[in-house]
C-alpha cells in the first residue's frame, strides 16, 4: 500500500531522531516524540483497513505508547528500571516498524 511507503520511512526517521537524544537535547526529544505520536495516529487512521499482520500492528503501536508513557514518567521522576523499559520498548517499536514495512513492501511487489 502506498501509504505504508510514506508513513513507515517517516516513522523510522522519527525513531532515529529519538535515538539521538544526546545530540538533539531533551526539548527536541519531547517535540519529536509528540510529532511521532501525531504521525502514528494519522498512519493508523489511514491504514487500519489494510493491516497485513494486525497483531504486530497493534504491538507496534503499544510499544510506542509504552515508550512514550515511560519516557514521560521518567522525565518527572527518574527510576532506573523505567529507563530500561523506555529503551527496550522504543527498540521493539523500531523493529516492529521495519518488519511491517518489509512485509508490506514484499506483498506490494508480489501482486
């Protein structure tokens, strides 16, 4: 689906920018994460009827949500375990995004 070829790379760039916290700073990190959430909501609305692997799509969005919430709580009160949870779920989001992008890309070219 063409929408996957637009939204997935944009979300991947957002993920990469979020990984560059030491370079971008906390203010940019927060702005990029809110922007990523807006893009993810738009992506969900635009592609929900065409999900190829619905369970993985839901897991991907849940991972972003957990990473976002744990990041907010981490900003309010630093807890080492939350830092680990935040990084793990951010990584799981990026991995699920790449897997779904490749699955959608393969199916697009095999038709």
